[in-house]
C-alpha cells in the first residue's frame, strides 16, 4: 500500500453503502480500511468480499489511526453523533445527504469541523452530472441574464413497502420528514446552487397516502435573496412517477433539465438548441435505479482536495442551505405563514 493514499472508513451499511465501497475501491489515492455494521452477517460478507476490517460499533472504527477520512451512511437523523466523534478524533468527514435533519444539528457538525480543523462535506452527487455542470457554466457566463424564476419538481413514487423496509424512513426522528428532506433534497439543492440562497418561503405539506409521520405531498413558494421567485412541488404518492425536473428562467433564456438530462435550452445567445432525447438517470420510481458514477466523481474530488489541503466541493455550509429551506417549508405549513430563512 502506498503511504500517500488516504485511508477511508465507512460507518453504516445499508442500500447506499455499496456505492461508496465500489467508488473507494475503484479510485486512486485512497484505500478502504474498514466498514462498520451492527449486522454480523453483513460484516462477514464485507470482510470476505473486500478484505477489510469490519466493526460492530462506529467507536471502534473511528479509533483506527490509519483512517483519515470517514464516510457516514447511517440514517439521516443519525449522522450527527458519529460525525462529531470522527471529527473530534481528527478525521475528515463525508456525510450522505441530507447533512442532517435540522439546521441546529447541521450547525453542531459545522462547529465541530471548524474546531477540529477537518473538512466536512455532504454527498450531493447530482451536482457532478455533466448536463448540470453545463447549466452552471451557462448561468456563470451570463447566458440566462438576470435570473427570474426557478422551479423544482419531484413527482415520484414510493410504495408503503419502501417506507416499511427500514425503520427510520418517513419518521420525523430518523428521516426528518419524507419527500422533501429525503427524495426532494437533491433537486432542491440544485435549485439553490443555481438560483442562490432563499430568504423567504411559504409552503404546505400533507401526508395523503402513506402510513408515515413525514409528508408525501408538498408545495412551496420561494423568494430568493436575488429577488427572483421560485416554486417547489414534491410527492412520493403519485400513480406513476416522473423524472425530477428543474426549470431555470432568466431574462435572456431558459434551461430545463429532467432526470439529470437537459431537455430544453433556449437562450438569446444560442437560440433554441435541438436536444437529442437521452435516457434519464432518475430514481423516480426506484431508489436504486442510479449507479455509482456520480458518487465516484464527487468522492474523487473530495480525496484530491484533502490530499492538496484544499476545501472539498459541497462544503457543509452550502449543504445546509437545502436543509434550511425544507425546515422553513415545514414550519410554514404548521404555522400557516411565510417563514424567513437566516443561515
Ligand atoms: N445520495 C443518494 O442518492 C442516497 C440514496 C439513498 C440513501 N441516501 C442516504 O444515505 C443514508 C442511508 O440510507 P440507506 O438507504 O442506505 O438506509 P438503509 O436503511 O438501507 O441503511 C441504513 C444503515 O444504517 C444502520 N443504522 C441504523 N441506525 C443506525 C445508527 N443509529 N447508528 C449506526 N448505524 C445505524 C442500519 O443498520 C443500516 O445498515 C440516508 O441519510 C439517506 O438519505 C443517499
């Protein structure tokens, strides 16, 4: 083993963990050292398949000196505790989305990363999709002019079996809610990355078809700091799922992306582009209908940044913005009034 490789440990072994294991094993400049799972059968399988150390508790994994980076794949409302312990031990931390289920819990993590001088980043793999990067570039180059309107639509399908398959899904303590904080947050993160932070929201959420605590239908009006307006609509209750959609409209053009692929590009500078229909990469009706390509891209950038002593992409403060807007939508629905966002 080369000594300049970053030693990686993974906490929590569920549906998303293989995406991380495969990425770390395939990437240069890092080395998978250990995986934590409280399930003995899973530990035996991982040990045999990947020849890594396996631990029952995350405390044991964090104590390993040869680990510099820890990836946290526990349920969303259980990211904070292992993250705090890992950062206290001087490890860099990557957390699966959402960073945590409330801004208060996100802030505790951010404070710990500053105190321990380690990096803290969040997985938002869709920020690394090539079509998404084209939209970012177009906006940065001024091709859309002043941004006016941004819309995020997450019209997905999850049956009750999905929520029943893990004890935390759809619960307030484990998931923080449901469609917005779990499925919708990917598209909401992109909306805010493109449009800028939000300063005010008003929203309504309902639980209409599932036996869960969180919402399965949601709508919100958004006022961005720039003065632009926007909307968010999400559901996991629909009869048929649609690829998630994001629309960005400016005074000089509009771009629409569906299921990670640009489907409409019409700007003053480029005219209306002919877009060839491409297969989308959406998890609209199947949470596992994605592959590890984008996780691998983000993890490669994180590993490279750590090796170069730079701040990795999707730093925690940025990742908290989507938690802040979702938290404000939940508050607005409960209070029946507009809620301002201060982060
Ligand atoms: N980036 C993505 O596209 C994507 C996709 C799916 C899930 N996720 C995120 O990954 C995280 C895990 O989701 P999942 O679908 O893999 O969940 P899962 O239910 O499949 O697995 C969670 C694992 O964590 C373990 N666990 C439960 N409570 C724990 C605790 N308190 N401490 C330590 N381990 C605990 C469980 O035993 C299980 O092995 C969530 O935050 C989720 O939002 C991200």
